[in-house]
């Protein structure tokens, strides 16, 4: 069966890895790119040999089945709504929306039209997430009782050419990087039931040091940049999560899970590979490398790979669900539950009150090794 046509809306920083990766996956091919800044679309058109068109023209094309929404978070909902209205399936960069009601409307709109809407993070389908899930499901560490998750650094202004939106409402470490951690934890342990948090803002403004139009300028900070939260899962497990852009250096591992029979270290959920470590009770750590697994081999940066970066996996997984009726794992409902947890962390941090989570979702079906290999067809 022929593949599905992909149109990318949003030709900013993240678009390059999608354009580089889509040809490596089965069943999808980029037909066109678009951006409100024609020069941005033209640059990616030239770099990757795809056609640059206007957003309206892209949505009107019959050879585009899936719109990949790579715009800034504050317009995710509007762009995805336009794509669904045009009869296209949608895969959106995280988060699904910045407002929970907008997220609900997107899922309802897709359902009413018989379309699929998916959303990053898709990283939990990579080798690191699959192996952690398999070991957990095998009972390697027993029942998860508690754990920690830490996403910390000193912001985005040192690498992003215009990091302004990161520090405005809808940005911040929870909504920007937190989705990788929350999605990974839900995939491993199921839905979250309640959230409590405290938040603060370390600096009132940031100096942009990255090359670009804002280099040397100061940008205001209008959203909390440090939030510590407690996630209470429906399973009974409790996870302490720290998210901060006010930290110069730290020694925390990304995710640790503490079970009734041992402990587990889960690799960085912002990427697709890494090393999973487990213990049997208080024994030494056993290392499980994922480099030989499908979607686990380091491939990024291209000149000297150190990490597995297979963004566009979620697009291929969505396309497989459309074409072959396979499970849709990076679904809108999974993303909606993730979004509610993210919003609840932010709301709890501002109100100093625990927030109950209203949505729920089943853990997505585990992606088997043969299925992962079939989705990926490297040259």
C-alpha cells in the first residue's frame, strides 16, 4: 500500500530533525512545508528538497494526508483545528495545546470527523522507553511504590535564536520539557490521579546568548521557571518531579523508580535510546544498553552521534494506525491526559492546592520489537 503524504506547518528549529527523519520511516513522505514566514519555509525547502507553499495551500492539497504541526505552543490548537477542518490527520509537537479545554475540543473534533490526532512526545516508543516498559511489565523491580523525575538546566537562551516564548505563559519547563517525563511515566505506570506543587521564578529576565535576532537582548520572564510537584498515580505510586530552568548544574538522574523488589533508572525521556539500569533489591546496578535495539542506536548530532533522536516516529506510528489499523499509541487522548497533568502542576504551583485529575487513559499498548523494526527503514 502506498504511503501517506505529510505536510509540515512550522519551519522553525525543530523542523530540521523531522525533515531528516521522515524518509527513514515506513509509510510516510513529506510533500510540502509551510510557515507564516515564507523565508523559513524556503530555507527548509532548499535544505531538504521539498516544496514550500503557503499554509492555506498546504491544507488544501489532496496529496497531504497528515499535517505535522510544529508551530509554537500558543497556536498549536488553532493550527491543528484548521488541519482537522481540512480533513487531515494531525500529529502535533508537544503539548497538544496550552489550554485544557482547547485540547478537549481537538480530540472531540478529530473523533467527530473520523480522523486521528496524535501528539509528541513519541520518545517513549524508542528503545529506552520500550525496554524500561518491558522490564517493568516483567516484574523486574516489583510494584512501583515511588520515584523521582528531574528535568533541570539553565533555560533555552543559550541555544535557541529567539527563546522569548519559552518564558511567557504557555512556556516554562513544565509545559516545554515536562511532557517527555509525564508521558514516559504514564506509559510505564498508567494514569495520574492527583497533583500538588510549589513554584517560583528565579530570574525576572534572561539574556539571550544564542546567535540570532535577539542575541544580546534581555527578555522578560512571565511564567514560573522552577516547579516541584508530587504526582500521585492511580496505581498508588508517588513521584517527586523537579522541573527548573534556574539550575546551572546538578547530579540527578532523569527518572528513578523504586519498586517493592528493586529499583530502576530510566534514560532521558527527551531522546529515544540510552541505558536502563535495574537492581534486585539492594544489589549492584545491572546495565541494559539499548544501542543494538531498533530506534536505539545513537544518530544525533549527525557529525558525531551521541544520542538516539528519532523524532517523526510518532508520525509513522499514526500513519500505521491509519493504513493498517494497528494501535494508535501517541493518541490525542493520551496527550490530553498528559496535558491535564501538566496544567495541574502549573495550577497547583500557583494555588498551593492539590489538584485532582479528571481525565484518565489506559497505558498504550506496548510497541513490540518486530513492530518497531517494521516502522523504521534506515538507508
